[in-house]
């Protein structure tokens, strides 16, 4: 007998209350926050799906590990545990801890990337792009074509465009210091990348003598999708699949706040001795000595345990199913979203839901505000606010206007998701009455974090 309900594979040992607010309170909170959900106080949010980064619940084994943290400045036991856990999965020679993923990016690009260089990727995450552009280099997105069609069902919409990769490397000899693939492709809808694609991209890079890196934040979720969807991998463990994935790369950057199951941390891992030396020197300058890299010993312990828990099959089955469960409800109610559902998040297709709002009145942003106003739910737009401003100061539309509902790991239960689904159904009913927003204050870079906005019609939902 097998049962159809896939349960949360844990029981709850500690709880953190969440707080209901009234619609009027949320309306006032939005005005104070300049209609930017990043500027809300978290206690004013009921269900927080802003990010899956650092927001997960740690396990009792992780907390127990933290008690064993060795806080020695140099050569701590915790570092060697951490290094062994990373090496078992990645097989990479040099493991350099950092305080989070973007620090690994800054150190890698600060050492290997120069002005005028080009770094291709399936889709760069915002911090990756910003760290490359900060070096005066070009962050080039070359996702596969399926990625551009949100409603299209395809198993590996996170793949890189191999022909484009070949072309970029052939046309720019000496100007591509490294190529990357992001697993899963966060900015492209949390979609997985196949092993066939990683293997082929690696072969292209080898042929052009270009180092090949993974942005490995969600490597465990990507491994699970490969197990489910790629021929020949159904009987392999997520660990074995991850090991094969890393066997094709020269290095990786990692935010341990995702599939490290920790609240903070990250690493850079690579094989090249001389590049690793350069990176460690820069690390000492800004992060810390190479055996702690800006982390406490106890953080290293939490990550060492977390990396293994992220590869647990029961956990991955539940994790991927929770997002698909919400996707099924959206599908049944005609709420457009990126199909199939991704690993860590559901991505609503705001362009399809709000076709009357032009890109420069930011439909995904407006939708995010309505989900908060009506249901206290916080989400994050991956849209023209995030990607619209160009390095030369001009503005152009992003490829897609998506609203990401990211699931923190091991935090919310099925009833939270059922509540969320009710809020989405209401937003769909209100859609024709939702109006866009304009930017009234904007910082020079990464504008989505701190810009302030105003509703173009004076209110978010008209005709109330
Ligand atoms: N790469 C990807 C694919 C990411 O998703 C993130 C973070 C980073 C790099 C940077 O890692 O935050 O530890 O510095 N993504 C978070 C998110 C913030 O909400 O998707 P970090």
C-alpha cells in the first residue's frame, strides 16, 4: 500500500509565531515602505516568500553540530569538517569559505575577471551580474530557447544555449575568463539544467580552454530533477548525480543559504592552484583567514551537516512536491505561472495575468504589492525593476515579468500553502482592477532593493 499524500518529512520541535494584520494596517505599512516589500518590517508579513535564502529551519542535527563549533582563528576542526563535506560532493581541490554566495562571486570575479571580459551563463542571478559588471565586464545571459516561453512544458528549461556558448567562445578568444551555469536557473524560473547540457557545455569550454564553473546554490534540487526527468538517472542517488554534475566543472560558487540549509554562509571551490592562491589573498583582505572566511566555526558545522541533509530523498521529494502542489492549484484556477513548477519557487507570469499594465509600470511589482495588501504574503518580482536599468543608464524591458513565491526550506506546511492559494485566487479575480506603479526614488545599482514607488492610479486596486 502506498499513500498519495507526501508529508513534511519532519516534526516540529520549535515554533515561531507569525502575526495577522488587518488590510488597513498593511495599506499603511506599504505607504511607509515606499511600496517596496524589501522595506517592510518582517513582523508585518504573515507568510514570507521573499526568498528561500537563509530563511530555512535548521535541523536538530545542525543545532547539535553548532555546539561543536571550533572557533579557532586558524586551522579549526570545523573547517576540516566543512571542507570534507564540500569535497565529498564536489570533488574540487580548494574549498574557500565565504560569508555568503555573493562574496564567493566577488572574490572569484575580482581575481579572474578584467574590464572588457565576457562571462556567459544560462542566466546570471542579480548579484552575479552586478559583481561582473562591477569589474567592467559583460554578464551575458544565453538561456535555451524554451526558457523564454513561460507556459511551455519542458523538462530542462534551465539549460544553457549550447550553440550560443560555442559562438561566444569562438568569437571572443582571450576575452572569456570563465563560463558558468546556474543550477537551478533562479532568474529563469527555478528551472533545472540537465546533466547532458552540463556535460556538453563543459566539453565546449574545454575545447576553447575556458574554465567552466557552476553557480551551485540549488545543486541538490537540480540533482533531484535530473533523477526524476533525465533518462538513465532514476536509480542514482541525488549525491551520485551531484557528484557527476561537479565532475564536469573547474569550480563553483555557492550560497550555503540555499542548499547548504544554513542561515548564512557560502563558498568558492576550484581546482586551479594559482587562481586559488589569488582568491585566498583577496579573501584575507576582506572576508577572513581561509579556514573561516567570514563565518563562525559553528556556521561551518551547520553547513557541513546541511549539505548532506539537502541531498536526502525524502526531503527533496517533499520539497519539490510542495511547490508543484501550489502549481497544480494555480493551473486548476487559470492563474498563469512558469510551467513546469521550479525547485525552490513558483513564478507567477505577471505579463499574462496583467496584460493591461505596460512593462514600465511594472506588472510583477504591482502584483507583489496586491498579494501583500490582500493576504499579508511577501514575494519578490524578477522583472523589469530588477533587470531593466542598463549599465549605460538606459532602461529596457526584462525578458519576462515574473513574480517569485520562494519557499523557505522546512518552514511552511501544507495549510500555509492552502491559504496562499486562496490569496492567489483572489488576486486573479482582482486582476482587471489592478494598476501599475512608478519609481519615485532610485539608487544607482541593484535598484529593486531600495527604490521607492507610487501607484500610478493613486491606488493599487481601482474601483473598490
Ligand atoms: N546565485 C544565485 C543563483 C542565487 O540565487 C543567489 C542568491 C546568489 C547567487 C547569491 O547568494 O545571497 O548568499 O549572496 N539568491 C537569493 C534569492 C538572494 O533570493 O534568490 P547570496
